[in-house]
C-alpha cells in the first residue's frame, strides 16, 4: 500500500486494524486455495472488529465510510487474502449502495441497519446459468408469484459469493403480474432455501460462490424491497469499485513478492542478487508503472464519486476503472512471474495462486466488452448531439 493514498486518521486507524490480522490471514491463504475452504475464521475476525458496518452511514450507527475509504481497505485486505476480501467486499458494496440511494422503504432500512450492526452480511443473487450476468440484460428465470400476502419464489442462482456466511440473499426474480424484475430480501433460514456446493474453479477457489436454490421459498409481501426501473440497474454505482480494489491488492502482493525475490535471490553466476540485472530492473519499473496507473485511476474515480460536485458528471468512469485496474493487475502478476522465473510455477509459490486469482476479475461485472461498447456509444451520442446543436 502506498501511504500517499491514506489521507485521514480514521483511514489510518482501520488500516492498522487490518495489519493486526495480516500474518494470520496470509498464513491461511495457501490452505484456503488448496483444499479449497471458505475463510470463515477470517470473516469472523473482520466482523468482530466491526468491518461489516464500515459502509453503513453514521446516522444508522455505522462507520460511514466513503467509496474511497472502502477501496483503500479492500485493497489492503486483498493483499493479505483475496478470497476474504472479495467475499466481504460484496456485502460492503451492497450496504453502501442501499443506504446511499435509499433503495428500500425507511422501515426496511432501519431494520437492516440493526442487522448489519449485528454482523449481518448480504449479497445480491442475480446471475443464472441461462442468462449469465444481469448487466447483459437477460430476464431471470427465477420467478416470484403472489399468494395472499406472501411471495413464493422458485429458481436457481449461480455465483453466490460468500454463500456459507451470508445472512441475507438479495435475490432477483421475474414478477409476471408486474412484468418487472424485483429484488426480494430473503433471510438465510427461510424454508426452501438451500445452498448447493457447485463452486469448482481454478481461481478464487475459497469464495464458495455456490448455487442458491429456491424451492417454494415464501416471504411476506414486504420483502419485495426493490422494483428497479431497469433490470440491469439505473444510477452509476461507485460501490462496485470494491471489485477492482480486490484485484489491485492481489497485484500489490505479487509485486512485493517479486521485489523481495529480486533482492534476495543470488545465483552463483552473479556476484550479488539478481536485483542488479538490467532486465530485472526493467520488469520492476514496468510493474510499478502499471501499479501507479491503476491506483491513480481507481482512487481518482472514487474521489470524484464521493464529491457531490463531480459525482453527477460521471458516466462510464466506474466501469473504466474496473477495466483498467483489472487488466493492469493481470499484467503486474504476469511480469512478477517473468521476473521470478520457473519457480513462480511451483505449487508452493504464491505467485501461481495470484496468477489464477487475478484472472477472475475479467469475469466480474462489468465485463471488458461491455465497458468498451458503452464508451463507443457515448462517444457517438456526444458527437451526434453536438451536430444537432450546431444544426
């Protein structure tokens, strides 16, 4: 972490809180990946220090952290253990978005704030095997049918990150009678809700992003908490920056390992370490160039989002930050492995884990092609509007 980005005493306090957990989290990372297992003890440690309520506004009893604050902490946490960071990051992002935009009725927000202060975690359950990510506009196959004063839901969701510890699943479903997608707040202990352990991948293996199965799940009508105007969302959501922050943390860990290796590896063909070699110095310089570029983008966008004067001017910047940071992180890990050489492929070497984990960022929303397409459409629309004004 570059101390340049720590700006307040509150940020420094929480960074220090995380560093208290650094060695413990790092010591488990290989086992979490290898077995794989969900890092429940890590998450419990974070809940115990109040991490779950970081993005809950102070008016509701939370820590009132901004998007910038969240990015700072999530980057640091991910450099210790990426699975832990991504798992809790989704909850931080959802809480931040919910309360910033007042997406629910007051009584539901009041109720949920108390749950978050008690350590509750939440994630949106939106992806499905047939439709993929909702950012592409597909209608969910999960259906909700009104029966009396209740809703009955049936369906299956994939990629439910942190499934072993989520207290609530904010689940999208198609409501035929309204011809809309709605979001339902479903408590974990609701009858008919189950988790099927389907997560068998090569990256972010410990996030337990399993399938959520809903079999005649019945909730009170008040648990239909959102009826968004657009199925893929409306307002720009800066809280999604927790995603690239995680991959930036992985890149930082890879960079630190590579530099430590360069400073200590002394083959007998050299009088000293490989740090003196021009090609090694070139790789280190390129790594730090990518890291600096990525940080300037993500913290710049977070700053603009947190500032009311500039927030309304944002259009594609959150998506652009995710694209740039994620791809830079992949480049950084690749260069770190080139520096270390074949040793980076040993299963006991953390770089091979960083290499696998960092590529998962390409498949978190928004995807690269969607970002590029939106930039193109925005540019075309801008020039078209200018021509209309001139005409």
